[in-house]
C-alpha cells in the first residue's frame, strides 16, 4: 500500500468509528459522588460498627446483672418424717438473682473501648481521603489524555493540509512524488498515534467510572482550579491531617491503656441479691427466702503476668509514638516537596509554552520558505514534529502543575474539604 493510500485509510477509519455517549461530570461532582457511592467507605464504616459492638460488650461488664430462674423437681415419692411431709413429691423453685460487679479494670476497659470507636471514625475519614485523592487523580488523567488528543488532532490537520498541498504541486508538475509520500507518511503516523491516545482516554474514563461506581465510563468536565494556599504555621495544618489525627488518637488510646494497667492490681468486688420462692414449702425449707452477699477478691501473686501485660502495653505505646513522629516528619517533607514541585513545574510550564510558541513560528516560516522553494519538505516535517512534541510537552507540564497543586492540598490536609 502506498503512503497516500495508507493515509487515506487512516483518515477514513477514524471518523467512521461510532463514539459512545459518555456521561460527563465536574470535578466537585466527581468527588462528591465517589465519597457517596464508593463501596470502600462502606467497608471502612463496618469497623465503626465493630468498635461500637465491642464498646457495648465492655460497658456490659460494668452494668448490673438480673436473671430469673424457675426449677421444677419431681421425686419418685414424697419424703416424710414423723408423719409430716419433709419434701413434697413435686416442688417448684422460683428465683431472682441480681448482681453488680465493681471493678476498676472493667471501668477502664469501657473507656478504652470508647477510644477505639473514635479511632474507627477517624479511620473512615482517612478512607474518604484516599478515595477522594484517587478520584481526583483519575479526573486529572482524563483531562490530560484528552488534551493529548487535541494536540495530535491539530498535528493531523496540519499534516493533512501538507499532504493536499504536495499532491496539488505534484499534479501541477511542480512538486515531486517523494515529497507527497513523505507528507503521507507524517499523516499516517499521526493518525496511528491518535488511535493510541483515544484508547488511553477510554481507559482513563473507565477508571474514573469505576471510582464513581458508574455502569460505564465517565468523562471529565471543566478543569479544576486548585488555589495554592499561603504558608501557615505547622500547628495549624499538621494536626488537621486525617492520617495524623488517626495516629494521635491511637497514641492517646495506647497511653490510656498503659495508665490503666495499675487498676489490674485493685481489688474486685461483687454484690449480689437473690430472693427465692419455693412451692409447696417443706418443713426445713421455707417458702420465701432471700440472700445478700458481698464478695471481695484481691489478687496477690499471679506469676508476674500483670507485669508482662504492662510491658506489652508500654511497647505498643512507644511504637505508636514513633509512628506518629515518623508520619509528622513525612508530612512536613510532603508539604515542602509539594511547594517546591509547584514552583519548579510552573517554571517548566512557562518555558514549555515559550518553546511551543517558538516552534509554531518556526513551522510557519518553514512552510513559507518551502512554498518559495528555498527549503525542502524534510525541514517542514521536522518543524511539524518539533511543534507537535512541544505542544504535547505543554500539556504534560500543565497536568504536572495541576497534580502538584493537588498534592499540596492533600499534604496540608485541605483535600477533600
């Protein structure tokens, strides 16, 4: 197949493909929808239910206990002594027992369980942050891929004009078959690249659709505007990061557990009251009775088990402190790196735009020179390639700036809002 035929084949195949209607959403709509429907949040929310269930169990250990019993006993025959029934053949015993455990360790366990509920709730906030960041990155990827398609479409239009121009020159006896084939080669190459970029757009839209729990691809609408916040003291933004909040809560919970270890040495008391009704009554068994008991237990020696438990709790507390310290160091580094990335990528974007403008001017001058016969179409092709590459570089630089600004908002704990 000749270069001209190949170019025409690509040119006719691309428009003939039916384009599927794709839902389009704005950036804010995408984030809100992902946070509302993504199943990962529902999975994270189950941890709250589990923590609340454990809290209910811990709270139950400090609450009064009440139980009702009924026992019926039937003997082979009644028991008699001196002509009187000592124990009837059939006898029913109704009992009521009430008990109240009194133990500092149980009270401490309830407070510790409340800490775990709060940690679970903060962890859901962290899950929301991860989903929002993933959705934002997918949204920006769709925009970047679409911009790449726009760049190659412009290059295709320029290449098609050059092919038509060289074809007319050849047909008019001025140009050559070689120049026409070279122009057709550039057009075919650009249209082949267009198909690759279109597939990249489809993949990006499918990835965004998965995050939005959509039954199909989702397209990105307008480009989001990420305002770069001014530098603020560390105390204003660092404690507000969701991941830092989780580790602070875990550290405080571990510290509470260590401090509550002393309560394992305290005595444990229990008060119980149990009235009973026996019918029919026997001689030595009154019909109505009750009993009140107070039990007090003081552990003395347990083979150093409690000391081992305390050391284990202390090690977990120290690990939580080190984890928090490491995360704070990483958070500070993320903020510094994000601000440096914004500055560097904005400078790179400015240089890329300047280079792209220069390349476009070079292309225009080269085309004019080719029309005048002072240059060859090889130089035109080189100028076209340079212009297209630099326009693609501008798109990549713009995407890098948007991503850097998003990274800064995430590092400061300001995204999602």
